[in-house]
C-alpha cells in the first residue's frame, strides 16, 4: 500500500505531506516514536512536521495494511486513545502516546509502525531464520530477561533459528533510540569504526562484538552470527536495511 501525498487536516492543515525517504532520524508527530527511512513530511522548509510512513497510511486508509500477528482482530486507526486510561502496544509493550490502531473489541492496541514489523525473515545467503514470537527460551541480548512486560501486556521478541539469540522488540526500540541520542546513528559518526563498535556494544552490552586475531574460530563464528542477527533485527525495526544500517554493520571481521 502506498500514498504519495496525505492530508492531515487535524494535525497539520496548512499543507499536504509528501512521501520522502531520508537517512536522518526523526520523531514522528503522530505516534511520538523514533522513525527512520520512509516518512511523510511537510514540503515547507521551515516546518518540521513529520509522520512515519505507517502513521500516514493510517490517516489515509484507517486500517493497517500489513498487520499479521493478531489475525482475528479488526484494527481501526485512532489519532488518540478512545478508551480511558493508558494503552500499551501489544507488540512492543511500550506506552502509546499518540496515533494507534485499536482492535474493535478494545482487546489489543498497536503503534502504527509496529504493525509493519515482519513476522519472519531470512538473511540473504544463509539459512538463518528470524521469527517474531511471544515466548523466548533464552535471555534478551539487551536486558538479560526472558520476559518484557508492562501492565497487562507482554511484548513480542525476535528469536534466531536455534532459539539462542533473542531480542525484545521494546528493548530493540529503546536501544535504537539510545544510539540516536548518543549520536551513533549519524552517517558521519559511523564512518569511524570505533563509533560503530560502541553502537553495536550498546545493542548487545554483554556480548563480544569485535573480532580479534587471538580469538578461536568458534568465537569468531559466534560473533559473526551475533552481528548477522543484530543486523536483521535492527533492519526490521528501522524498516529496511538502508545506508544507515549497512554502514553500522560494516565492521572489520578479518
């Protein structure tokens, strides 16, 4: 699904918003979440009103075009939570502060961007399959816990084929936000390999992410598998493996 222009008559009535691709991170004016890549932006150079691609599609269509995890739900788009109390995204287990999709029965709530997360994907040239799951057997690479829950909601996680590498969607979104606020998600910063190592280490703080000459072949293979997994899950959160992601994972592995 795609719209080249949208009109947000309530949030930004001055101009239509145009679909653009940008390597610069932004805060979505609709859902208030961090965004990358495709976005709807005001053509006025003095205006910084920006929406996620998925938030713009919500305004245009009123239904999520790609949501597949909660198959029996009829999700409808809302600018604000229509029910009393705080709502939590059933995919990432983080608070919803703006635009959302809500099941018509009120059972489930989703950030618009979370509806676009792939259920499963593979790395080109390998047999590695990453799946979005409710339960994990190993600890999250970021928080070192098996469960990431908030209130009534237990968030989903990305899990490797063997089940040994796991990452809560919530932790991954927070790690990407941390890397952005620390200046690591800037192309000029990622031109330096030490900055890339710091960004990777922040994604997996308890793992070795640098290949060294004295390491065993098994250790090197483990690091490569970890980096491949991180690249896939970060690409899932950011929407696609564009230049920023590719640059981040161009670290020395020789």
